[in-house]
């Protein structure tokens, strides 16, 4: 079915038209995965909620603004992708899916997250990038098993101090926010392996050498005058990283190393992280 026809049919609310978009998906697939990404869906067909053994449900890149309460019947669901939709609020039915370990909410219009999110105590990976968050919702700090947090491309200026209670957190991705200072709470999280604060407004970086588990720090595209100090073996991506030395200081002034002294490495690229397995 062509995308143009899908777009027209998506506006018709009848069950027949919505089922047409599913291309005759009548029974749960053997692999317990349903991928309805890019189907121009405006609502989730209810019969999908009858697939009680479903483990993975991908609803990315549709026109969804809400989900039916019947979604909570999918109590075996472990991966739910709702990114690239039009959600302004997270449907509460999602918070009833207690086996979820990976939740994709990026590229929506979320300004907050409900307190009920704390019920997802098996959640390991949370993607909330490219939303309208002006602060990291405190409820995220109650997801005790969270290992990976993607919160880039929002409007975050600070991080809550309670974040340090997430002892399992291994990587935090904060690029493209409004951080004017390096979040001090991260200095008290020794289990962090990856810190990404690319494309913020940070002018000074404190030492990160005491973070024993740190493997990678990405700090490029900040107006900083120093690179974060790190322990031996930790990779830095940004100005004055391993490939280009920091400026020399003389009598309190910062003297840039001349181009003749500075090596010319290939530009560093930031690899996209892979979603963790449950």
C-alpha cells in the first residue's frame, strides 16, 4: 500500500480502515513482535491488545496522540517504541506494563512525565530525547534499575540531585540541552561509564578523574576553555581531547597552541548508542 493511500485511509476512523493499515495482521506473530512503525496510525487497533504474549511492540513514526486503556493487557511486553508520534502526555496505560525494560518516547511533545512512571521498576533504558522537557522529571530518579538515559535535545538547564540515587545508571546522554554548568550530581555517580554533554553551553569542566568506571566523555561544541581531566584510558571527544592538546597557560592568560604545533586528526564522530537488551 502506498504512503499516500495510507495517509488518506488514516483519517477514516472506522475499524475496517484501521485494520486496512495493519495489512491483515490478525494473529500474533510467532516471534511475539509487532512492528507497526510508519503506518500513519492515528489510534492503536484494539485487537492488538489481545495479543497477551506480545513481547515487543513498535509504534514509531505514526500520528498517535493517545493509547487505549486496553494496552495494559499486554503484561508480557518488554519493549515499547512510541517515538516520533504526537504525544503531549504519556498514556497511563503504559505505566501499567510492569515488565517493560526498554521504552522509547523520543521525538514527541512531552513536557513532563506522570508519577505513575515509577511503577516501571524493570525499566533499564529510557529514551526521552527531542521533547519539550525544561527539567528532568523527578520520577526518573525512582527507576532504580535504569542503566541508560537518553535525554538529549530538550531544554534542560540542571539535573535533580536525586539522580545520584540511580546506582545502576551506566550512561547518560544530554547533548543539545541548555546546560550552562557541568551537572554537579554526575560527579557523585561513580558507576557512570558514558557521559555525553555535547552541544550545551558549558564553559568550565571539573575533573572527572575520580569516576572510576568512566570510559567515554563527549563534551564537544561547548564554549569551554578547558577539557575535563579524566583517568588514564578514558576516551574524551571534544576540543583538546587526546588528539589535540589543551591550551597552555602563561601568567594567568590562556595561550592557544599554534596551528603548526597542533596535529590535524580526522574529525571525531559520535557513535549512536545501541539499545540494551533486557
